[in-house]
C-alpha cells in the first residue's frame, strides 16, 4: 500500500500590515484544509515583509518568543483544521539572541518540533547575519503523523550536506520555506539563470537522496526603503519535486497561489532500489568534507 499525503503550499504576497498578512494566511490555510490538505507549508518569515533587506535594530521588534503569540495562533489553526502545519518565525530566544526558526505543529495543535536555520546569508538585500544567530539544533527530522519531515530554511537549500544529513536521519520529505527573488535591476537572462539554478539545486537534492522536496517561496515586489537597491521581486515558483527530481506541481512567478498535490512517500523506496546512492557512498573517503577547503 502506498503512503500518499496531500500537501498544501501557500505562496503569498506580503504587505507592511502584519495582521493583514496573518489574516490572509489564515484564510488560505482554511482553503487548503477544506480541499483535503493534511500537510500545509508556509513561506519563510511569512508574518511580515522580508525585513533583512536593510540592517536596522528596530526590526528586532518583530521577533517573538517561542512559545508566543504566533505559535498560539498557528497551533489553534492546526488543531481546528486537523493538519500538520509548517511555519517560519522570527524567534526571540533571549535579549540580543535571535533565530530564523521553523515551527511544526501536529494535527492536535501541539508543537511537533522546530528547526533553527543553520546557514545564514549575508549578501546585498539579504543581510541575515545581522539578525539571526546560526541554528544549534542540528539537522534532525521532525516526527509527525504524516511522516518524518526534513525541515530546512531557504539558504539551507543550496547545501547538499544539509539535505544529505536529513536523509541519513530518516527524513521522508525535504521541506524548504523560502524567501528569494531578483534584485529589480537584474537583466532577464540573469534572472532566468538564477531561477533555474534555484530549482536545479533543490531538484538535485531530491535525486541525490531519493526523496520528495517541497519548496515554498513568497511572491511580489518588496521595496528597499533605504534606497540602496530597487528592492526584491520575489520570484514565486513554489514547487514540489518527486524523488527523481520530477516536478509534481509548480506555482507561477508573479501571482499568489495555493498548490495542492499528492505526494507518494513510498515511492522513495522504489527509487532507492533503482538508484542505491546511499549504499554506494564511500564514507571511508570523505574525511576532508569537514575541512573548509583542501589547500
């Protein structure tokens, strides 16, 4: 018997009005649940605008403790709709100590687990090192009623090591809440290269590990009020790939979307029998992977 779950992905445009963003998410979660979703995944830092375009201490006011107001709200939604819900929050762990944290809720509203983003970028318009301390919880799948979820966050999606470690710990699906887009002045050919690389990288994780991948991005333009850049045009294109990298569903790059897709978690067993990459790993020869560079 195949183990198939119906997943819902919510790709949303955000505004400066946090309550409006949360209200819209609340409505879309209800829609996904009504259409049969057992697992619903939200985009990275979904309550607010992507505030990391600038370095401003006032933005730390957006952070919340976990548990806190957002965990209480999304816990109630998970219980109300009987879904497993993957959220992405700005965590205030202690004064001056903050994380980019995914919190997963079980169908009864309890916290199934959380993951603190491990890889933190620091690039023009993505000044995340100013805000987030690197995660300290490792790469551990979160056990839920729909399966073992290998939850990672955005910049983690470029690192095969993170995907592999989740797979080696028994993850049944890799999940990436994301906030990524184009700087508005990038030419069209460069924009296409970036989007292609983003999708290829994650589809490659699916192939290399024989696992489905869920990636949920935000969409729409968000301005850089400092004027250093022309802001970010988030490119949407949320998608689900199967364990051979095959695309099961893809959202548009300019509009909001709720995607519903059936994911056969048992297919990984078949694919790994055909392509036994885990069997053939030369774990005796990989010591140098723990070095920064092989000088």
